[in-house]
DNA sequence: CGGTTTTGACCGGCGC
DNA sequence: GCGCCGGTCAAAACCG
């Protein structure tokens, strides 16, 4: 609720003027209403989280409704970088940092910063393209989405059950810990479900196979929660989508085919009983040799319809693993975000 | 000494 | 029109 206030006023309407005054031109070429923001929640004890990028603090404010000050940072990796971020502790849980990124980096980043940056920029670009796509579909829910231009990604190191109060607030909760799996077990989806896991990918992706409604990306190398599979629930209508996917996926393709997103999107938006989705996202990064290693989280999103007059939306994390981040996994993270967002569009439509 | 942080002032938008 | 509020500026302080 308190973050809501902050979101509505970020970025400020006078930002363009200031950017122009400062000689910047990146922002002035964009419609401010179209600038995407990606908000990340991190369970973090330190004042700020190291996301691998260089930031300079340029202001601090006490925002209404939150005793914790909000800090304002600019990216200093490149002199003319338009990227800014806000950092504030969650009033409800002081151990959670809410980091809001605005504008994707238009310059090279340190390798340690690529994971977060690629995830947030993927989310942002997906929002842009997703909003226009959604708008063309002519649904009221998608127009709501297009005016929001905001994703909240929640990336705590441990499980958080998060409830977001109302649309168009979009919360992407990419949580991870083992306890959540147990919680997940107590909370099985009661509706038709779409699960998408691509957690086993390496740079030389293994061939995709399909059997019994399960699309596999090689062998699952980590644990049983990360099956490396794309599986659809048991709703009768989904048979159509399965065959659709089967037809449109090239088993020898090494990167996620664009059709996969379209197919999954179609499946989600066509299924009136769809109520939940699994997603995967990239959360953190470190450098190992000359490669970036990131933590990928797999989670399950639920919409709790029954006995929930206010339409409660929750997300439960499922599993995590360490993966090398390459163009392939980035693409998948993007795809997962697209699918997740599409699911929200669908849910909003049902609502 | 150069870069960063701190902090009060300032500005513009918005609601009443 | 006025006050509130969020965001930014910029000078001073701080720091390695």
C-alpha cells in the first residue's frame, strides 16, 4: 500500500525537464508514461543490495506511510546513463528491501551486474511489448496492464508469502527456499495449471523432447522440483494447447523458440479456467572465472478465488538452482516473465 | 583530491 | 489558490 504511493509518483513528471537540462537525451526521446519500471524485493540486512552495478546516491526522502527513508540512486557506470533506482525498506517487514529500477542500461555493464540487469530489462522490455500486444487484444484488463508499466519482482533469499492488494499492481515474486516447498505442498493448485520449468539449460542446450504432455529440455540435473519440463495441467481443454505446442516447437532448436512464448500465451489466454502459472526468473549473480553464475528461482503463482472477495494473489516459491547465465537462459527468463505477465492479463480478464 | 554521501531547499503535480 | 508530497538539486561534509 505504501509502495503503491511511491510507484504512482515514480518517475516524477519533471524528470524529463531535468534530464534535458542536464544534457541527457535518452529519456527525452521516450514517452515518460512508457518507461517501464521493475521493482525487486530482496530480503537483505544491509542498507543496500549489491546488484553488481555502480550507483551514486543523489537524494533521500521520508515517504509518507513508511518510517524508513527512501534513497535515490543514479547509475554511474556510464556518465550519461539514464538508469535510476530507488531503495526503501518495506514498512511491513524491515528485513525486505524494495528496489525499483527505472530504464534499462544502455551501456556495457560489469559482468557481475548482468544477471539482475538482464532480468529487469527483460521484464521492462516485456512490459513494453506485452502492453502493446495486450492492447491490441482489446481487453480491459490488458489496458490496465499497459498503463501500469510496472513489474514488481520479489527476490528474497527466503520464502515470503506476498499479497498484493489490487490490480493493476503487478507483483512478480521470485522466491526461493526449501521451506516454501513444504508450504507449496499444502497449497496445491485447485484449478487448471500451467507449469513451465526450463531450469536445466546449459549454453549448449540439450535437445527438447516431448512425451505424455511433458516437454523436456534435457535431463534435470538438480532436483525433482526442477524437472526441466513444460507441462500442462489436466484440464480437458489443454489437450489442444499441448498439440499446439507440440506442433510449434522444433525439437532441435537450441534456444527457446519465439513460438513457445506465443503458444504458451495463447494457451493461457484461451483457457477460461486457467488460474495459476509457474515461472522462473534470474535473481542474483556472481562471477566464477570468466562466467557469470546466477541463481534462478522457480515458483508457482496462485490466484485464490474461493472465499477471497478481494481476489488475493499469492506466489509460492518452489526451488532454486545455480545456472550459468547465457543468452539462452536470459531468453528463457524473458519468456517466463512474458508468460507470467500474460497469466496476469488472463486472471484480470477473468476477474 | 576526487568521488560519494548527507541534507535542507526547491520544484512541479495533484487534490481539496 | 494553497498545502501536501515525491523527486531532484546542490552545497557542504565526509572518506579513502
